[in-house]
């Protein structure tokens, strides 16, 4: 079961590929802002690509709601960067290669398609105070989160 609504969101520091090399992405960098954290299983898969392309198209809507979007997978930051470039993905991607954040948020998906443990598809809304306001882990990796409910949580 993922972390519950009302829980303090665990801080983390993950690597993200930037134009000038790797950079650290920390939840604490977003202090005082709302953050949507999207866990997704793997880059270069159909559902994940569609999800991140759709979220890229909707980034302006999140900005109007005063929120940033951060997507986390167990892919390396280099694979994430190549995938983002190939698909024009503008959502901030962070690598949880060691699965520490995936485990801390309790959204580890064991043995996806027999290839190994990945992040489950899950969404968290973290409020300005660092407390989780919304949680959803989808029934299967093929299902997408309820983005209307996420936006409702952001506007409340």
C-alpha cells in the first residue's frame, strides 16, 4: 500500500539529466509549492510514453494550479533523457535506479513482465506543507491515474 493521505512526504534526492550533466532533484527544492509526483514503470513503453506526452501537453494547466510535476522511474537518467528527447517530453524526469524512493513511497511493482522490479504506476499530490493530499496506485501498470482527481486535489 502506498503512503497514506495525511502522511509527510519523504524527502529524496534523485538524479536528473540536464543540458550540462546530471543534476540533483530533491523534493525539498519544491518546499512551499504543490508537487505532483508521478511514478511510472519504464521509459520506452507505450503507456508510459503516452502518459508523459499527455502530461507534457498539460503542464500549463498544472502551472495555473500552482503545481510542478515530477516523474520518477527506475530507468537511468541517461535512458530517461534519450526517451524524453525522442518523444518531446518536458516533464522533469528523475532516476530512482536504486529504487530507494519507490520503496519509501511503497510503490514497488515486483517482477514487471518477468524483467525485474520497477515502480508501480502511481500518483501523489504533495501540498505546500509537504503533506500528501492525494494518493493513487493504479490496479495495473497499463492503467493511468485519474488526472481529473489529481487536479481537483490541487485546486482544493
